[in-house]
C-alpha cells in the first residue's frame, strides 16, 4: 500500500529511450527542468514519437515493472504527449488529464502492519468499500486518457467483493489494471477463480520473509502459507490454460529482521510459482520514523535513505509531480493530490458532491493545492512527512527480477526493456 511511481517529464513527453521510466527526480529550477536535462531527454524523442503518434504504443516501467500500452486511442496518445509538456511547467491548471490514477477500492485491512496508517490506527476515515457504480462513472470519464490504474491505496483490495468487475472495467477502457495484496485472501478459491477470470496485469503479493516467523515480524498475523497456496493455484491455472496473466509478482520489503534472507528470496519466489520478484526499501508512512529505527536494515544498499548518525539526510532538490499527473481517488470518491494524504486533509473535491472528475481536476481547489505543493509543500503534513522526498530515486524498489529474465536494479531503471531481458506486457497482455 502506498506504493507509487510517477511517469517522469521526458517519458510522458515521449522522450524516454525505449519508453522506460528512469528513477529519480528531474532537476527543476523555478518549476522548469534545467535545459541540459531537458535537451538530453528531448533529443531521444524522435525515436519514440512515431510509436506513440503513429502506432499508438508506448513502453514504460511502473515501479520497475515493464509495461507497454498498445492500441492507444488518439485522445490517449495526445494526452500522453501533452502531459509531458504539462510536467515541464508543473502547471497549476493542467493542460492534460492524469496518465496514472490510484484508486482505493477499500480502506480497511485484515492485517495490522506497524508501519501503515491502517495498522497503526492513524487512518481516521469511515471504513468503506468503493461503490461499483462510482468506479464505473470514473472510468467512463477518465479511462480514455489513463495508462494505468493501481487498484490499491490504504486497505486490502481482495476484500472488495466486486474487485474482478473493477479489473474488467479498467481493461474495457484500455487501462492497465494492477493489484497489490497481502495475500491473506488468496486461500479463498472464489478469490483465486475471480483473479484467473478477470486477471490484473500484475498481481503483487507482499511477503516479507521466506519463513513464517520473519514474514510476521513486519506483518503481524500474516500467514504466508495461505498466500502461497493461492499463488500456486493461480500458477497452476495459468499452466493448464496457457493464459499469461496475472503476472505473479512477489514483493519483499527488506528490514533488519529479514535482510539475511535476501539471498534466498529469488529461489523462494521461483519455487512457489511467481513470475517476477522485487525487493523494496522500508519507508514509514505518516508516523514517527524513530519508533521504527530497529526495523531499518544494517546494510546500506537496502536502506530507503542515507543517515548521518540517527538522522535521515534530507534532500533539497525534490519536487513533487504527483499532483500534476498521478492523483488518487479514495474509497468514498474523494480526489486527493497524492495517496499520502490518507486522511484527505487537503482534498481536491469529492466525485458527485463537487461535480465530475474534470470539474475537480481542473478546478480552483486543485489549483490552490498544486500552488502550495509547488511553492511551500512543507505546509502540508502529508508532504512534510513524504516518504519519497528523501529517496535518491523515484521508486522505493531496490531491485527487480523477471524470473524468466535478467536482474533489473533501480539504478539501471532507464535501461531499454529489450536490453534488460524483461518481457514487455502489451496492454497487460504479453
């Protein structure tokens, strides 16, 4: 939960090598990219523009997961290009619609993880699941412009009884759907059958250790066998039917408790039927980081941040892009600039009550929120406590492996997909 990866300026403008997303923030100066960086990326645009404008396809990476949108409508192609221009200026009133949209399908969970606002009780909103009709209206309005819809935020998506229909609706609008889960409900045959019938492109299963003991230290009460039984069932269905989706993705957050098991995770993932695996750095969402210092790995390369003594080294060059291309819609239809605003302290508006998504996205309240984020983001608590602002890259993932391919590290995220050994997924379908 809370996972994000925004499409960077030049990639959205069609200038990202073979369409991969590069980690890290672009070096802005007064809201614009420095000319040297701008020309470095724009110089690659001619190779990509024909793919987007003529062929309607675009290869990119979402949190180190390779994807390719194909058969894009003219409106989606133009929105993708205009989104890049919009991000160059971080406009208060965007020229474009979002290119990614985080949708919180439920805001409750069956675990109580100590580094999550749901687990700590910091999330104060009324417990609910998103209404399917609300979601349908949202996708009917925005789906024609979106590349992806991650169907999670602050809750366990598999608890939504109509999740399969939501996945299908996204795909009907040409949007790549993804689901991230703690896996506890994968022991339910109905859930597994639904995921096989209406598969998301990636099914990310969070298991933080190769043994029950280590996995439960970060996710108390987690039953990894329940999750693994479901994964193995899905892998078996895929083998028997020949279907490629969902891509079964094991995600492990590296902590001090499980860092000694990292060398075993790849073999563990392959043995249990996963297609893809990633290691992720531990970030604390909306809480006192010092209370979780004992969870921070000893090994530097597994840490989310650099430290001087016990203090996190603060970056001064970070500029947020979420509010300009990648907002979130919470379970009750509230639109927020970023999913880190998990209590909706600074909402852009609420669907229905404040009009359509367009009314909210291009409206005056959204403009003022973007102005604050651009000029004085520290005044917003969710920006002040942003877990990504001090990261050296634009993703919290450390490394990722296609288990049928070669390793992919976060610091090599700009390597072309076809040179990394990864398999590109077209509109979520290989």
